[in-house]
C-alpha cells in the first residue's frame, strides 16, 4: 500500500462554470492552419507527434485536451479528503472508490454510473499515453478499482479500508486497465 497525501480543493461557481457545456469546450480542435510557420528564417516546427485527441492544426501533431468537467469533478472529490473508505458507500461520511467518483460528478449535475462496472462505459476511451488530470482511471483486469487522475503520477481515490481518501501514486496502484474522459 502506497503513501496517501490528502489535500482539499474548493469548487466555486467560477470553477464549476468550467464544467458547463460549451461548444468550444466540447471541440477537440484548437484551430486550423500551420502551427510552425513564421516570418523570417525560423522555418517550421514540423510534426509534434500524435497524442491521440484534438489537434492544433495541420502543421502540428495532436495535443491532449483535458476535460474541464473532469478537472471540476476532481476538485469536488478533493473536498472529501481524509474521509474513510467503506465498501458500497456513496457519501457523505464515507465512500468506496466508485461512490466517490459518482458523488463528485453528481455535484456537477452529471449522471454517471454508480459502480466501477458501469463507469467504464461513461465518457470516451483515452490512450494511456494521453492521460490528463481529471481522467477516470480504471485499474485491474476485472475493472474493480477506479480513481481520478490528479496529474504528476498521482491518482485521487478512495483506496481501501484504513486508507483515508486522498492521493496515491500510480506506481502503488495495480495496473491501469482503462482510461476514460468525460467531456
């Protein structure tokens, strides 16, 4: 079992607005044209390689675009820092892993599945090399554990009995099986 770090983030109307549907937020394109050409002798940046979603334009490869809803859901989940794990619990005093994710998205008015086995169908698949903060990470071949990627190799989750809700290193978790992004 890895070390757990707890932190608290506050979801405010300003940050919750990030989760509101928007035609520009739902788009996976940041524009068109060349990303690497400029006047003078600087030339072209060429291809940046593909990361699997979104694009900057024809001249550059794709860059990952985090889900604003996922970021706000992460913030909501972080307000539950330090609360205990309890199998089958969905708050407000304790949570299991999928109950925490379900509760966080409900704070945004987004209805997702209650169990990990339902949550694997919410959102869209994301390649592991394109993972962004706010993405749902489903662990184990049997899809029996879920958390929200917090960035910097950390996952926010209700880990297990005796471990308060908080951050755990991805390295301490079982293998990642599925990554999902909710736009």
